[in-house]
C-alpha cells in the first residue's frame, strides 16, 4: 500500500556482499542485474538525513544480546531456509537468537506457532501469514504482551512495527511490458498463483492491470493451484493443441510454472516466457533463450531487512512504515551476473539506506 508522502528516512549502511542492492539503485560496476522500479514511478528522491538505532551502532545495540526473534513462516520452501540463514548472519553479530517455525501451509498450525512464540517470550515476532485474516488475533496477543510485530508481505493485521515486502507489482507489471515488447499484438497466456497468500493476489492483479493498460492480448488465464511444473505444463500443452504457433507469449507467477511451460515448447510452439523468482533451475533457461526473463525479488535483501527491523525494534530505532525491496530483472543480457541465494547475504550489515519513490520507501 503506498504511503503518504513524507520526508525520506535515510540510514547509511554498507553491505559488503550486496552487489545486487547496489545494482538495484542503478549504480555499481559490479552490480548483478537491473532494478525494476515501480512502473510509471518518478525518479527516486533521496534524503541525506541520518538516523540510527539507540547507541552508536546504526544496526543494533548491546541490549539486544540474549534476546530471541521469532519467525513464523508460511510454507516449507528453500527460499525461507535461506531467509533464515541470512537473518541469522545479521542477528548473530548482536548475540540475538532466531527461533523459526514453519506452518506447512496450514493456517491452524500457524496460529498455534504464533501462540507458542508469544508464550516463549520472544522479543520480536516476525510473520509471513498464509491467511492474514487468521493471524490477526495472534498479532493482537503479541502486541498486548508488549511484543512488536514485523509483517512480511502483508498489510492486514496491523499496526506493525514495519512491513517488509518485495515489489512484486513491479515484477508483474514489468513482465507484461516485456511480453508486449516481444510479441506486440500476439496472443498471450497467463498462469497465476492460487489466492492462498496476499502476495500472489498482488502479483496477479498487477499483471492484469498493466496488461489492460498497455493492450497486451491475454487470451487465457489459468491458476496453478498445485504450484507444480506438471500443472503448468498441462496448461501449456492445452494451449499448444488449441493455439499452436498462434500463442506468442506466456506470463507465469513463478519459475516453477515457467519451467513447466518451457518443457512443453518445441517445434513451432515457442512462446516468449516471462516469470518471477530467478531461482537456480530457471537460470539455464534464461541462458538458452527458453525464458525471455525472470524477475528476482531479492530474498536475501528481504532477510536482511527483517533482521534489521527486528534489531531496530529492540533497540528503540526507527524504520519506515513499510520497507520495499526492489526487484531485479535477469535476461540474456545480464544473466551471467546472477548469483544463487547461498552466495548472498553472507556478510553482516554495517549500514542501511532507503530512498523514497512515489511515496514508498525502497531499500537502496
């Protein structure tokens, strides 16, 4: 949700291993990728006003030592394992423990997980809800117990200390624009995610809105409810039989679906495919040209900002009401600069900076 315009809050932090962050701000010779700003947003405005946490360290403080941050994850996924690892790198520097629990896509389990974290007296609760309406009561209990809540990818259930999220709207809108540039008035199919998470609905809505705005000829939209490559391949096979070479492009909400679509291509059925996530098994498809592009939502930066916000909440610091992580587009021109999550975020944070674009505070 866009924030009202106000002066940018600026922290200056260097992350030695963050080539992607520097590239996302448009400027490092060693940067990996090109940042996709929100479609139609004006040039970023920055502020030089410094702000820091309590004490001399701009990231954390001595009183954080011995505290525990609770992290409620929605589903088992390698990306969440990497987010945990990256959070731990930053928290370890201040002697803060991370207690992560995984709901396995079960809203009831997530409610129980959150209650258990509250009972264990975590200093901060970080949560990425499966169903944000289901977790509202748990968030209320946390706040009543004096535990600040940091939301990941949701605006439901606040007030939050902050909400940290990837700019998936920019990724989805960028994908629509990529396909328009590649196929013109050609027919396009779309595969969206199931409405089990707010972030997937945001993606789908942003793609549909941008497609309508620019006149992208989307002739069919399917939902990959199982979130499997096999289900996506089934949609692609149906399009191949019905439209053949007439289908010029496909947008998918994640690389799992893109991989399924790519496995169906061949002969005269070679639609341009654009996706989101930049996961390792999609990168060879970009290199070979089977995927036109994939958008990296920079989960390493997301993990760092969840840890940073947690420390700020313990140490009496201030952060924007929402922190947006810019996305990075990888195509054949820059895919050689891509790095797996396991090679990112391995150095502790030493500074952080934000910039305001159209009323939203983005990590630089």
